[in-house]
C-alpha cells in the first residue's frame, strides 16, 4: 500500500511540474518515471485491464499463437546446437524433420491435355465408366450404389488408356494412385495415403467439380499371387481401408482424427488383371462392381486405327493385321509400330557414329533428333509382327528359369541353348 502511494506521488510530482536542479536530478527523475510506468503496465496486464490479450487460450501466449509448421521449425533449428545433440542430415535426429515440405504438396491430380483427339473409345467401356460415376453423384431412393468399379481383364488390353480417354471425355481430372504406392516400409502408410487421396478428391468435388479416385493395378499392390507373395500388414490395411471407405464414403477420417465431418462422396475406379487375388469381402457386389474388359474384334480394329492414324494405314490393312494376330493383346500393335522405326534409328546411328551418339542425344545444342517417318504397309507390319511373335515363342520355349531350377544342362547335345542348326543335325 505504501509502495503504491509512493509510486503515485512520485509520478504526480514528476508529471505535474518541471524537475529543476542538476542534470543528475533530471536523469534520476526520468529513471524513476520509467520504473513506475513499467510497474503500472505489469499490474494492468496481470489484472487484464489493459494491454493484455483477452483471447489468450493458455498460459503460454507464444505457443498459443504459433501457427507455423513444427516440422519446418525443427529443420530450421539445425546447426544452432552442438552437433552432439543432432543427427546427421538425412538421418533420424533431433533436428531433422520427419516430413519434408514436398510431401505436403498434392501431386496426384492427373490432367489429360496431352492426349490428342482421334483415339478410339470402346462404347461399352465408356458406358460402364459413365454410368458408375453418374450413379455415385446421384441420390437414388433406397438404392445402395457400389462405390468401387473394378475393371479387370488380360494384360496389355488398354484398360488404363481407355479409362484415361473416358475421363477426358467426361471432363474429369482424377486423383491417381499406382500399385507401387500400396506397399511401404512403414506400416500403415499406404492406408493413410489412400485416405489422403480420397479426401483430396473430395475437396475438389466440394469446390464444384467432378472428380474420382483412380487406382491402377490394384491386384498387384494388394493381392496375393499364390504362395510366392507374402501377405503383409499393409496388404491387410489397404483391403480393410477400401472396405471401410466403401461402407462409409462420406465419413473418411485421417488417422488420429475422429471428428464427425461429412464430406462429398468420391467414386473409385480400379484396374487389374485378376481380382480373385484380392480379399474376397472387398470385391463383393455391395462394395465393388466388376467389369470384365475383353475387347471385341471391332474394339481392336478401332484402337489400332488410332495407333496407325498418322501412318496412312487404311482400314482394310488394319483389319488384315488384326486378323493375322488374333491372340495378341492391344499393346502388341503399339510395340509393332515402335519396332518399325528400328531401321531408321539404325541408319541414324551408322551415319553419326557410335562414339558420337551420347553428345548428339543428351543435352545437344542441335535439339531433338528428327527424321522422316518410315513406310508402313501391310507387308512391313506383318514382317515385324512375326519377329515379335518369334521372341514371345522363345520365352515360352526356352524357359531358362526352369532349366536352372531343375539343374538341366544349358549346353551340350540335350541343352536348351544349342543352336537350331546343330539340333537339326
């Protein structure tokens, strides 16, 4: 009480009249005034009367108002303490961020602006994709619409490319995942990634634009290929996460978040070769609608017309080419077109010289290599097609892996590596 009265009296005496006397007295008066002001300010803040933050949530104001990224703050703290107390760069340590800033960025959205027009889309394939997406954006009375559409079929039949063409036709830029992202060295990461990608697509829908989650080769990442594939924790969690999302498509939470938040429903489209390798409850009809993609002869001709559209190959020649290789997948004809360019590339290498090849192809000042398109007709395409078939037959006929495992000799009269001319003798 005495201190408060003395402080007030001192302040009034200093503020009310001029301080006379020596310079030391003036300096003393100023110092006393500053002390009194500071003391009054502290008391006012402690009472919450003035100068304080009324919205302060806790005792530590600096931490309450901190909205920065803790991971990046940890990274900024490197080299500010002794090296004994921090890990080396790239290793787990006190001042190494667990996540880098690049991992927060969304890079899964796919745009199909680079796909030119003129490619063939199977009417049946487009119809299935369109109906599945449309049904998931509708509210049909007392109808449970499967969230997932599984497109499966033989290898190299163009499932992914047909889906991309369908997305472009519908004006959708989907969020894309691959089979390689469904396994990780850290348990639970793939399941968390699926939830993140799903919510990323849901945010796009919330902004007024259609979107979908597209998973390539689901069976390769989450399926079991016989006894040769180990069933891991991540396989189990991926299957369980997709089942949970299919059952609750509007309530998908990230790990550790348990708030009841309704988000827009996102249709999921998966491709694969054999869905029988997946967890059976995941592919039941209530969760996943299956579509077996087996292109007809008309589909194969239409796709091949798109492949050879710039090579002046008429429809009659394409039909003869398709009929000449009835058991081949669609990607066989794409590989066939690329094989025709071998002669042009070989002549380019001969003219340039092998020793100058690296300088011309990598960071060359002359730009990219261009040359005239090779002539493509029925005879040339059949010639290279037969060469590709011969290579396929060699893989099935020789089967060196079986020879190694069975201990069979690879050379000699009974060996599998004997030249054909010697075997005939």
